[in-house]
């Protein structure tokens, strides 16, 4: 850090001050409460009031029953802030997140400095450029305004990536890999898919050391990362085993408590057609809560009139009681299998490709007071010109960052021809983290653009190299 700041304290202070001011502006001007926010806050309040990890309401002044539908990282984060600032003080949470995300900007600059080469002045210019890109980027900053886990998750994963960059660049102490795993484990306690980080870095480490015929450093480094990850997850795992009699090292996939029914058949049917966030909002988050909008069911959700009639009948039954019984769920599961068997290419290739587009090429307005509609252009403009212009602006900004990242990747491969250079290793690391996370959510989960926020620091890091001189 000293190398980046040395001789440029004023510039760094101005950039960090601008980053913080931007995030505080978003946090205060556009406060957001997501669908998961009340659950996180309920956990935090019960921890403070009863010392019980639960989102359930207390009955007859008795402590609530323990539960595990969310991992404990973010509730503990909220509880710590509430303990100091007072319960339900969401403004304090937003301010803390704004500060934390400002530090993430500094971590990005440090990553770029580590990866660049050449004269120190050139390396500093690249690091400062990445700090500027991070400071004005709205796509992690806007989550400072939301009571969701994206900001602290991104901070811990970026810190782990910085450590990994240093470990890959310099053959230093192997214990660095333990701390990489430990930081990733902490991030996993905020968002469970963060454990993918260890997989991506472990594969890169094995490939690099394997190419050198040095298997021992690769195996030791991977083992230390795994140990660090398990150390971070062990208290949560032991708690679930002792309190709930469940071996659950992560948060449950469907956010369910033990013995709670999950309509997996319905979700499997949704995966045979759903690829946009608006469909997630209408058909996933409403299930067993409110009516599912039958008139919004797209033609692609069914293969023929018979199947459509069957689906509509099942959805009407759901809307009558706001629940799905096991029989209805088994019918959804049978329809899902039938559709996958009929159209495997659509299910395994076409839909994941569409989800990838939805994850990356989006206005990213989920936590802003915008409708976020761009198509059709004429109708979106007529409906609300101001909303349309802001949405178009954010879409364009996202496109610019992704384009700069692609250009930066190309320049890294062009400028640093050595296959074992630190810059190429860093590019491979960033790309592996981005690609693995994208593949996971394109195939195994529902496409919410916020799931890509955690790898936006890597996007910014690659984008910085689009401005690298030929001899960076």
C-alpha cells in the first residue's frame, strides 16, 4: 500500500474522498430494502435480544426457535452495527457499507499495482486509474444503499484475490494460501457461492505448478486454502449439527429449515424457460407468497397447448391457497423432465447463454427507484422518459466497463508475451473467477444481476489495463 500512496497522497485522498462521497450520496438518497432484508434484520435482532440465531418471532416472551435459512455473516454484521447504533438503524448500516466499499476501491488499486510491471511511475498511474474507475463505478456502490450482503462479500473476496495475486506473483510463504482460504470462508458466510473462489484459484495454482513439474507447492497451497475455508465455516457447521442436528456447512440451497417442504419440481420447471430477472421477480419470489401472474406466463414456458393448460391449472391451484402441495410439485417435475428430454440443446446451451447475457448486459437498477425497461424503446420512452434515460445511461456505463475489461484483457496478452508473467497469471486469475461464477449462476441458479457484483472488482482490474502503455 505504501508504494501506491507514496508521493501521491493528495491524489489518493481525493479519489477515496470522491468514492466515499458517491457511496454516501447513494446510501442516503436511494435507501433500499430488498426481499431478504427483513430476514437478515430479524436474525440480527434476535441475536441481540435473545442470543438465538433465528429469523422467527418470539412467542409468549420465549426465545424463538433456532433456524438456518441464511448464513450468519450478514446477520452478525448487522447485529454488530445495531449494537452500537441502535436496533433498526438502517442508516448506520448504509454508512458503514459505504465506508467498506470505499476500502474495496483501494484493494482494487493495490491489485492492479501488483500486476503491473515496468517503471514505478507507470505502475502507479495504472493503479490510480483503476482507483478512479472503481470510485465512480455505480454497480457495487449502489449496494451500499441496500440491506443486502453484496458489499461485505465483495470486500472479503477482493481482499482474498489481492492475497492470491501476491502469492502467485512472488513465491513467498505458503501460509498466504491459508489466509486466502480464510478470507474466502468469511465471504462464504455472507454468500454461500463464494466458496467457488477457492475452486477457481486452486485450479489455476495446480495448472501453473503442474506446468513447472512442481506438484508439491500446488498441493500444499490448495490444501492450505481448503483448511482456511473449513476453519472459517466450522463454527457455523458445528452450530447446525449440535442445535438442529443437520450437517450444513453452507446456507441451504433453497433457504429452507429442516423438514420444510421445498417445491423443487416447480423450480425445475422454471429453469426450463426462465432467464430474465423480471421473470425471477414474478415467478420465483412470489411462489407461496402471493398470486403468480398468469397473464405474464411467456409462450416459451410451455411446449404445446396441452402442456400450457396443465401449467395454468396448476398455477391457478397455487393462487387459490398460495401454496404448492407435493402432488402439484410432482406434476411440475414431470413437465420439467419432459421439456428437458424434448429440447436438451435449449436447456443446456441456449438458456444458459441467455442467462449469461442477462447477468452481464443489464442496466443493474435492481436497488434503484427505476423500472429498468429499455425495450421496446418507443414504449419505454413514452411511459417515463426520465426513467428511460437513467436506465439507458446505466446500461451504457455497464457496457463500457465490460468493453474496457475485454480490451484490457487483450492488451495484457499482447503486452506481456511470457506465459508465466505475473500479468498473465493475474489475467487468468481474474478471468477464471469471472467465468466460474458466471457458469454457476447460468446453469444452477436463477439469474439476478446482483450475483455478478462480487466479481466486478476483477472487471475493473482488467479494465484498468486497457490504458496500459506498451511497456507497462
